DNA sequence: CCGCCCCATTGATGCATATCAATCCTTCCG
DNA sequence: CGGAAGGATTGATATGCATCAATGGGGCGG
């Protein structure tokens, strides 16, 4: 066989290898995906995807952080997601992206042409499954955020945000306690449906409550984990539907 | 062949045949999916899925309407989605559902055991693709809702809601103009992150603006389509990134 | 057909967060 | 090292929506 041995591919040492797109292929087939990839580098502020632009590419993040956002003519912005190394972005059912993606720190990413990627998926149907699982996780996360936006107050929102970033760090194999924020206050505000001032005040309040300590504006130490969690995680109804008519949910036939 | 001919299956006359799960199989294989289905009927208020219950089933709606919700111990509720005939629900990446699903009108649905369904999908990988597409659409819708919750005011939220229901009716081949609301005000409120009173006030205001007319509490006639749309649809930045450094988005290599 | 009950509507008030405005702090560059 | 600029914080005020409270109306059962 004259194909490149897996170990010689950059993919074999890439953080994203274990996640999403790239994890959907076996080592021996990896060169096929690598063949479609265009490596790209973005400065902070650089645009990976243009809102309203043709939806013809997909990105996989190798390093750095980005945000997915929606911007309106009257200057309102909603950040829909933060992207970490290993995340991918760009699949949509529309012809044009209804969101943009911007780097918030320097970013390295692999870009794939959607049409060519779809052909590869056609060839390796396993990729479909992996993508389905990832999208299912994304939906779960999205539901979580919907609840946060719809039903939490400012303090709970900011606590949830810190809790989330801490969680993302842990998932990347990093320590979860000093929380490092790659984004500025305006990004946090636009993610949580708040204003910069409110985010700042909530952080000050958390500090005053001795739940956190601010080493710098971008470095948060969680001091009182229980306190922060109880603000971030609103527990579900503990004994739901106890009096519900069992006929309504015939769990077994 | 001794298998049931497609035309003899109820599926051949089911509204859900053309959507999601059921559309992912060819006529000739349909009996396989049908074999896994348990037909179920729910009264208004009945529970299809129990929040925090084991995530072992998936539902496909044949008729009626349902909502997907998250309920907390302190009585807050966020409705995450409304379900219409043809929709499916129940895929999650968690072991337990982090949401419940309740019928808001009488519902007929097909229930599938997840493990058995996954085995069938294994056998027909095409289903994976179809599910991926559907989940991608769900993500797009979810992004839309995130923007609405994070950045629209009460009037815009309610206008968006009416616009959305109107759209759903059209997609089901029904007229989109007299908007029929199967849910009560509390459901609308919990969907849009508002209270019942605010929803009611917003509807009254829309009425006063002559954008809509209320034939009854559950029957809304759209009178001024442009007015309603301009409230519901916040236009995207028209000429985005015009001054952006082109190096940031090297669209062509 | 009446009356009750649930839900929607409308009104009055309070509060959380947005908005407007003024420092403060950090970083970067001369 | 000094000064400017962008971002964060803090303060003062305004406002939109929640909350509390009362009234209205439609549907269902007696």
C-alpha cells in the first residue's frame, strides 16, 4: 500500500482527533479526511464563517476559541455557542448560514468543503452515526441554554456560565478550577442575554459572596464550589408526576 | 414474499410517513420499523416522556400537539419546543431525559424502544443520515429560539411565536392565516420566557395595533402581515464585515 | 339553562436589569 | 516611563416586565 501511514499524518497528534468529525474515521481511513482538509489560521476577531454567506464549509477547531453568533441590523447580538478545541461548526439545513463564527483567540482550524465532505460520508456511513451523536449532544446543550436564557436571573446566568466554562476545561483534560475566560465581558453578556454591566455586577456579587475570587478579569478562582453550583444548577422537580394517572404513561405494554 | 405489502400498513396513510424517522426507510422496508412501533394515545395533559426518567424510548407524533419542557423544583418551567404531527422526540445523549414531553391536545403517537431502534438503524445506515439532517434542522430552530429568548422584547417574542405557529401550519399543508393555537397562554409564556400576563398584554397590543384580530383566545387572524413580520423577524446585519480584513476570511484558497 | 370553574384579560405596583455616565485598571506603544 | 485607548467596574436613574390583585368570559356539568 502506498497510502500515507497514519502516524505520519498531523491528525495523529491533533487534539481534535478524538472528537466529532475526526473521530468518526478509523486510523487507516484518516488520510481520506485529511485530504479534504485545508488548514487555516485566524487572528482574534477573524471570521471563520460569515453570517448570511453561502453555507458551503465546515470547520473543525484544532486550537483556540471561537464564538457562534447572530447579529442584527439594529446592532443586537446573541452568542449561540462558544467553541473549544475539538468542536466543529458549520452544518446547517439552510443554504446560507444564519450565524457567523468569529475567533476570540488565535485559532487553528481545518476547513472542509461541505459537498466533498458529504461524499466522503456517503462512502463511510459510520460518520453519519458519529455526527448524529454529536448533534444530539449539541441539542442537549442547546436545551440547557434555552432554560438558562428563559428562566434564570442574572446571578444564576453568570454562575451557570462559569460552571459551564469550568466543565469545558475539564472535558479538555485541563484543571477545572482556576477558570480561564478567553472571552470578554461583552461576549459573556451576549451569550447570557444580559449587558456588560450586569455581568460585571454579578461577578462582583459572587466575589462578595465569597463564591469566587478574581485573579484577573480573565482568571476566576472558584472558592465555594457548592455555592456556585447551587446558583448554576437549578434542580429538577424531585418527585415528578407522582399523582399522575399511570395510564398516561404506560411504561410497559 | 410473505411480508406485509406496504399498502396494507397503517404507515402508508400516516401523516408522519413523510417526515423524520419514518421517511428514512423505503416502502419495502417500512414493515421493519412498523414492527417496532407501539401505537399510543394520550389525553391532553398526558405524559409521553417523564423528565429524569430513563431515556429508553423515542416517539413519533401521528396527530395532536405536545410540548417538550423542563421543570424545576422551585416551580419554574421552560418549554423547549412544541411538537406537531410528524415530529419525533426522545433522542438524547444522556441516560435520563433532562426534559419531559406532555400532550397539550389528545395525541396519537408511535413509541419505539431506543435499543431496538438503534439496531434497526445499524441495519439501515440511511436512517442515520436522515436523522442527522433532522437534527441539523432542529439545531437551526434552536438557534433561532436562543436569539429570540436572549435578545427580543416581549412584543417581538409574541409576534415571533405567532409567526412560528403560522409557519408550522403551512408546513403541514394547512392554511397559514387563521393561526390556531393548541396551547394556552401559560405555555406560550413558558416558551418565550415571559409570564401569562405579559403574553396577554402583548396580544392585546398587537390587536390594538391592528396587526392581528382575536376570533377567540385560541384563534388568531393575522391582519397586517408586514407589521407582524417586522416585529417577529429581526433582519440580519445587511452588509456585514464590509471593512473586515479579507485575510480573515480567505474564502478561496 | 344556569352556575361554577378555569383561564384570559386588565389594572396597580414593585423590582430586576437596562441604560446612561463616570472612574478605574491594564495593556500597549511611543 | 508616560500617556492614550479599550475594556471593566461602579454608581445613578429609567423602564420593561414580573408580581399582586381584581374582573371578565367561555365551556362544561349538573
